[in-house]
C-alpha cells in the first residue's frame, strides 16, 4: 500500500528553501490513549516529533523525539511510515514522516529544549477521539501553530484509518 502524502503551503520558485526532514509519532498506551503535546504559548496541540539529525535513522529519530518530548520509550510498529506531510513555509521545505508506536515505558521525565520550554510544551495521554477534538477545537495564536494544526490533524486522521484497518484485520 502506498504511503499517503499531502502538501501544505505552496512552493515559491523565487525562494531558496532550507531542507529539513522530520518525524511525527502517534503513540498509543495500553489504554488506547495517544500522546498529545499542547503548546501553551501559541495555543495549539501537536503530535510528538521533530527534526531528524544528519545520518539518523527515522525510526530512531521517532523514538528519540518521543523520549525528549514526553519521557516515553516506545516501539514503532511494523509497516513503516504511514503518511508524509510536505511543507513549504517561511523559507523551510520540510518533509515529516509519520509513524504509529506503542508505549513501553513512561517513567522518565521529558527533556525539553529551551525553545520548547518557552513554548510551554506539555504532554498528555488522551483517548483518540478526544485528542482529535482538542486539536480541531484549538485556536492557534500564530501562523506556525495554525500550520502545525492542519498538518497534524491530517497525520492523525491517517493514523486513525490505519489503526481501524489493523483492528478490523485482527
């Protein structure tokens, strides 16, 4: 099955973009809740994730980002990337690869960067339907927050479809 992809923003031929690859993670705990991050400063929700370091494996990047942003250790599910989001914004061309993962341990504290602390990032575990409602109802106070909201709703929708397919097969 082909990976679903969507483009956000419009490529401007007169802009020289900084290239970046990133990961996003839809992580489930044993209760079926997912990890969701709230960015207090700009009033939006996002999936855990971030940039892939040079030479870093995408799966390892997904696990690292989950650990950094939530303190959680996860196992990324078989089957690989479930969806990609290509973004053109503010001189950035980013491709985000989305994975589904399962929680193994959440006993560690997050290790947020100074920027993430300034953004007021906090994670929580919510039922999938509540996470989707929270994301949809958020009213971001920045263009970046609005962009992230649109991207992550798309990725969460794709993960929901994949999760539903897996349940129907089992």
